[in-house]
């Protein structure tokens, strides 16, 4: 079974997949490019969850041979200057 979950702010949905990579959609139902995530389990991405306090989520494969990968969002220098 493949799981999915909403971000705490409700703007993003992250989903496992049978392709070995997680999928992310934004609030406008457009799929976000995940090529930069460097994640390829080669098999089922079974579970995922958002951290309720920080901009990060975790994904895991099915079984003990697969790691739990954690992804955290880092602002670019342009985004930091806009603050």
C-alpha cells in the first residue's frame, strides 16, 4: 500500500509511489519537479510523513533493506534576501 500526506499548511501533498521516487503536488494540483531529491529506492516508496513544525518530510521504502530518507527545504540566497 502506498501512503500520502498533506503538509502542515495544506499547500503540498507528498506521496509514495511504485516508481521508487516520491511525488509532490502543490495546492494548484501541479506536480512538483522532484529530480533534485536524489531519491530512487528502485522499488516501492511505501510511506511518507511531514514534520509538523519544520519544512521537512520523510519517505521510506517497504522492508528493512530500505532507508528512511529525510528532506529539508533550504531557502536560496535570493529567497533569503527577499525576507
